[in-house]
C-alpha cells in the first residue's frame, strides 16, 4: 500500500460568513492510498477555530508513512486500530480512515453500503447554509433558493430576527456557532415559537459549565456540534441536547462514526451527519452515513467553485449516492 498526500486550495463561490469570521477559501489536505491500481481518497480541511494546521499534518504523515505502507490489507475496523496507535489528530485520522474505506471497497469490489449492510430506504434532504447577513437578505436567499432545507447562520442574538425566521413557512435550522449567552438560551427554550426551527445548533461556546443551562425538554431542539466530539460525551449531553451533529473529522472517521450513531440511538438522540466546507471527497464519505441519520448537512462541496472530485453528491438538497465501489470517489 502506498500513501501520498497534497494540499489544495478550495475557492468558495461566495464569502462564507459565520460567527468565527469570514472565509473566501479553505485549504484541504487530500490523502491517497494506493494498492493494485486501486486508489482510495480522504480529506480534511484547515479550520482555524479548531486550530488545524495542515503543515503539522504533513509532518505527522512523514512520521507514520512507513507504518501505514507496511501494514497488510485488513478490514477497516482492524486498520483503525493501527490509526489509534499512531497518535494523530482526529482530522488527519478521519482522512486516513476514509481513504482506507474507499480503497478497501474498491479492492473488494463492494460499496461502503454493501460492506456495512446499510439499506437506503429514505434519505433526508441536505440543508444549504445561509451565511451571516441581515435577516432580510437571508430571507431573500431562502426565497430564491431551489433547496428545501436551510441552516441560517447568526453571530449574535436578535430576538426580533429569530422570531421573524421562526414564522417562515420553510424548513429552517438556526446555527449560532456558539455566539449565544446562557440568558439567550433560556429565552429560546421557553418560547413556543422556537419549536418551529428543526434544530438550533451549538448555541453557546463548548463547555459543560455553559451547556448545563440547556434543557432537552424545552421548546428548542438543541443540537450539539462542538460539544459533541465523540461517543464519550453522549451520556453527559443527554439531559441537555436532543440532537447531535456528527462530523467525521471531529470523531475521527467513518469507523468511529458508525459506532457513535449506534450508541446515540440507544440514548434517544436524533442524529445529523454534517460536514466542513470541503470537496466531494469529504462529502462522499459523509453521505454514506446519511441513510442512518435523521438530518443531513452536506452542502460543503456545493459552496466550492473548484471542486476536485466526483462521487456521492448533493443536487438541490437531494443526496445522490453512487453505486460505485468504496466511497465512489474519483479525482477530476
């Protein structure tokens, strides 16, 4: 097995504005694993508010390259045991894990869905992100869109704007990226109109002392993002959050995400498969978990002007799963 990598710049179609800042591009680390003329791909992007430095990851890759390349081809679950031993960041571990699932499926001539006996009965539409803006501009974008579900970004608490959005006849979620205060959240979860939002994602900055004010039984369907990094926190989150956002780079890849979904179900959580702003490589990996989830937020590649791959993708909110082997990823 041969390991290679490259860093590419993904230019965004328009400025992406959230509470953490404004972004016109994302740099992405693309992982390739090759064996017997089969290529598997994985991806992670540089996210400043997660303190991700892709140059650090390339140093890690040089350190672990020989261990990965000398490893025999085994089931991805066994390969993940090796990844855990290599002591790398969850973002990089995810890219390696996804690349291996893609490669393994292509070697076995089976799709990820076949390998994991995942039936595709009904797929939720993906939401499209509406960046931070005036509420009038956000509503205009909703009205002009041909998508059916929307995630509205906000960077401060404005009850008038929030109530105006809550009264629209659209499927809308609210994502403040941690910009609300405990007092704001108390107001939200006690206001019946807030139940019109499909969910309210990561209302405050992460930390148990802050999310302790959140009540899963209130009017707000609180969804944990930064507060939900992996399965170890789910029991603590249960009294406070009704829903969780699973992102592969947060939990470390497809392998732990599968287990995380199973465990979250036993605790009664509703589950979303989410993404970063990433190419179709990253979206293809997340999309194969969509049949197991209640919500999907897989619009990352739709925000990019220079996508670098084909595979599973989203068209006007509809998740299109390829029947190709592995994760179905091919570079363009």
